[in-house]
C-alpha cells in the first residue's frame, strides 16, 4: 500500500480593538491523502456478463456490474468472491474561527467563538458504496461571565497584545 501524506498549516492574528476588547481571527487547513485497504465481495468471472435477453434489463444489470472493480477475486481461500484491494481516500479539514473578547467593569467578560468545517472524499472499494461527507460543527458560542461578589471576583483575563502566528507541518 502507498504511504499516506498529511499537510497541516494555518495562521492566526490577534489585535486589540479598544480598551479591554480584542479579536482573534484564525484559519487552518489539514489535508490527508492516503489509501484504504479492504476486502469486498465481487462477482466471479463467470458472473460478470448479464444473462437476460431483455435489452432494457440487460442495460440495468450491466450498470450494476460496472460498479464493481475490474479486478477479479484474489482471496478465494476465504470466499470465492473475496477481493482484497486498495482505494484512495482524501480528508480535508478546513477551520476558520473568530474570537471576540471584551472585558469591562472588573467583573464582566464576554467571549464569542465560531465553528469549523470538515469534508471527506470517501474511499470507494465499490463505486457509490461510501458517500462523500461534509460535516459542519455546531459549536458557535457566546459566553458572558459576571462575578456576583466584587471581593471574590476572578482577575480579568488579560487581552493579548497584537500578534501574528503561522504554523505548518507535514507528515508522511
């Protein structure tokens, strides 16, 4: 099986907007490319030709047979129709986030965050077997924190100074 590759990169920017207020914008991408190995049952060589004489039905049967790989069974020690094969798979994780922080009056703090997205180009040992997927996170949140007793108030979380961050990684 061929080795997998993974590329991971992103950037983040934080800046103060005004006294006690800051915004952080970040984005990243992760690309994973590789192969999936698996076993699938496929038609034997003598089962790959439609036997019907009806022309319309013959076309439909041929369409179904064309969904299977052209490879013949290679694990007949397990099952007469067993094929051990590989299929490419691609996974893309795209992440974009915005964080807004605001401190005021010593005991009040608000933070807002946004969601991310992921998509998978699924492996296909048999065509149309595994659908591609796109997953969206539903974690957008806004949090308000207020201390009820000033003498027990937590110290304000410091708002970071302006900064810019870039990261990258590649794995094989």
